[in-house]
C-alpha cells in the first residue's frame, strides 16, 4: 500500500499551498521584525523584552526539531517503547537548564555562551574556543536537519523514483528542498534578527503543537480515548506482541549468543541517555534564548512554559507513534521510508480519511507536513542565529577587533555571517544528502554535553577555575566526542554507517560517545585548571553576586 | 520589592568593585544557601531517578515488562513518572524560588544599585 503516492493531484497541491501559506506568514513577520532591529541587543537578543510565555513558545520551537517530531514518532511506530525513551531524555534535560544554568546565564552574560565562559578568563582564547564549539554543534545539528528536510520534501510530495511533480524528480526535489530551507532560514536571521525570528518561532510552535494536537485527538477518538486499546492494537499490528511496549527493540538490543555485543549495546543506551540529559543545557541556540527576556525571573518562568509545551508535545508523539504502528502499520511505513520518518504524515492521511473522507485526509496530511516544516525551520533558524552571533560577537568583535568594533559593525558582520553559514550549510547538505547523517543530532548533543556544559558549570560554581581549564575543557570535550564518533560504527564498518561497510576504521564499539567523552571533558577541565596558577577570586566574587542577584545585568531596551 | 524597572527606568550604573563588595555580606552567604538548599538536592535527585530509569530500561527488562493493568506495563508508568517528576520539580522550584529566593535577591540587587537607604 502506497499511501502518499495516492495523494496525487489535489492532495499534493493542498500540501504545497498550506506549506507556502505558513512560510508566507513567517516571511511577513520577518519583514516586520526587520524594522525593529537596530542595535546589537536587538539582533542578538531581540531587545530582551520578551515575556515568559513568548520565550517559552520560542524555546519549544527551537528545541522541537524534525528529530523530535518525525524522528520520535517514527521510532515509536517502528520500534515501540524505545522512541518514548528518547523523548524522556529530551524532556528531563530541561531541569538542568532550569536549576543550574538559565538564570545565572541571563544575569552574567550579554549575547553568547562565551560571555559567561570568558567572564573571569582571558577573553580572546576562551571566546575563540567557545566560538569553535558553538559552530561545531550548530553545523552538525544544521546538517542533520537540512538533509532530513530535503528527503522530507520529496517524500511529502509523494515523488517516487521515475515520477515528476512540477517538473521535479525525486533527486531534484531533494536538492530544491535543501536550498529552499537554507534560503528561508538565512532570510529569517539576516533580515529579522532575534526579534523577528522569535515571533516566527512563536508562530511555528503554534502550528506544530496545534497540528499534533488535532491529530492526537483524532487518533485517540478512534479508540474511544482508551489508551490501553490503542497499545494493544499497536502491539498486535507490530507483530512483536508485548515486546513492542517494552524497552529493547531499538536501543540496548540483546544479541542472542553474543554477550560482548549485548554489553556494548546496553552501555550505548546508557551513553545516549546521559548525553541527552546533559546536552540540552549546553546547546548554544537554547542558551541564547535566555538573553531575550528582561530578567532571570522571567527566564525561569519561560522555561516552565517550555517544559509544559515540550512535555505535552512528547506525550502526543507517544500517541502518534503507537497510532501509526496500529493504524498505518510497519509495512506501509517502511515502504515509504526505512527510518520511519513519514509515520506521522502517513498517519494523518489515513486517520483524516477515516474520519472525513479523502479530502480531510489530504487536509490532515497538509497540516502535519506544515507542522513538520515548522519544526525544521524554527530549529535551523535558531542555530543560524546562535552561530552568527558567536561569529560576530566572539570572533569578530572580541577576538579580531579586541572589542573595538561599533554595534553597527558587529550587527553588519552578524548578518553577513548568517548568510555565510546559510551557504555553507546548503553546500554541505547537498554533498551529504545521500549519506546517513542521523547520528549528527546525537553528536551535537554529545559535544554540547562534553565540551559546553562542564565548562559552563565550572565557570559558574568553581572558584579555582581558570583560562587554561576552560580551554582544556572545551577542546578536550570537543576532540574526545569527535574522535570517538569517527572511530565508531556510525562512521564506518557497518551496513548503515556514513562511509558504508567497505571502509572499516572503527574500534570504538558504541555509537554514542557520551559515556566516555563527558567524563573526559570534565577531567580535562579539572586538569587544565590545576596545571595553571591563574586565579582571580575578586572576579569570581563579582560573577557570583551578578549571577545570584542580577546586579549589573543587561537591561531590556525600549524603542 | 523596592524597584520596578519600567516605572523607575534602569537602575544607576555600578562599578565591578561595588558588585564584588556584596560578596562578603552575610546576607549574600544566606542568599546562596537559600538557592543551594533547593537546587543541590533537586539536581542529584532527578539525575539519580533518571539514571535509575535508564538502568532499568537496559538491565531489568522483565521487571519493566510487568503488566500493571490492561496493556499498561511498568516501563510505561515509569516513563510517565519521569514526565510527572519533571513537571513537579519545575513547578516546585518556581514556587520555592519566588517565595524564598526572589525577595532576598531583589533586596541585595537594590542594595548594590541604590545603596542601603532605599
């Protein structure tokens, strides 16, 4: 059964029209935001005037990517419970940001993560290191999202091998998708800055959560709102029975007769879990959102909004994933996409069709497709802002110009940087379009957890911490995660690795480096600190007073 | 609460030395204790609870597969428990901070910026 291919003619056109309409709204918002972006505070931090609910919606939008929506729903649809395990790590992680990072970051920094890291250190080397790590995380994450977006456009338009739509075959549609997403995200950032982009993200959060909510209610409605019946159907349809509702089909797989591989698989699950929970509070595009509110108290409230939205959303993906397993079925999902990324859109079409005929099926497909694009676009644009702010504020102004550049020059450079990052991301994504880059999301989280979070926490809480410690910590965590991934089975030596089975340089047995790279990053930071005599207790005193009381913190700007 | 930024405009600028001086104030030590009293146990608590959940998912699959009612098993309930505990800790922290931490933090912020007489 080939559901999406049946959505020819009117269905595809409807999907395109609804998708283009939501994009048109966001471009309108961006042009409006452009009029209010003058100072560096406007560009990097949206003027710091956003309220708790506004920033909360934008946080949710930044965070909920294609990986969290299509990826988790698809993993649940194909492997059952293990997809849910992923979303739990993604959600619990917000407590690290809430309890340990957000308020103190808001009180001590201005625009970037490096502001806090370099507060009591030598500026230029620490800012350089922080910019390198920010760019690495952003590029890995961007690449995964954009390659996914390309594949998604071809799939959502239902273009199969040998078919064309609007004169595009599947391969062309992929490239067009990548270029389109790249252009739109660059436009959001270069034109709208943080202010325009935040409003775009608020709108996109509504599209995403609204679309998912409507579909969730329709799925639950089919089961008379009895979740147990839905679970039973999903387990039966999967052919796995009760195992489908238990952990172990996707992560930490037990290989019969191979105790060593089983051990590594289970440690890999632990490694993934730890990187998910510690990575979020080190993601640069998440961190800079805390600068867009007037003070630390609003930052705290905005995370509560974010946690509520993200938590509710993941509960919906649980229903959508099991719903797709029960209603669409394994065969139909894997026929469209082996990784299951089209499970949610396929579910939308079938359930819509069951409730209100083929027209409602097409409408629901269009709604969920728009929600998926909103998820992708809001995440990539957040990453472009984070990396262009870091390039302009940390590398250009603080390192190259030694803090002498004017605000105008810094904002001008940031806009240019966003265009540069957009071009680099498009080119890399086109080169990588047929590679298996799904592991890059995990890598981004591993780098954030190994390089960024330890140094951030040590600089906020450890008096002795110094420049050498920050440099060792960032570079150590970054190099450790990268090296381990290059020599892991996701990179070479396995059937579905990046370089394929032909090349085999793998010696690290786990796909997720976190279990080793996070302690290693922390160890590097501590050793680096103790091997240097530098220590400034006066600056640490200032940092702590600022962090806890908000004295001397950056204020909101009024226009 | 003695200031509202909207009504009074931004507070007067202060030097780094003025800010650092507050560090030795006993009230600052008390402020720090108030914060750490919540965030330290809460952080260790939720990390341990999450780690326990992941360890059970990896090594106690028979237990996780125990059916509690209908088709709902322990794994699903523990997973939903992680959601509930996350919501609960976030809510509890906000309540604790706005009652116990914020008034003290605002008092010290104003003491740094406006001096003690306000």
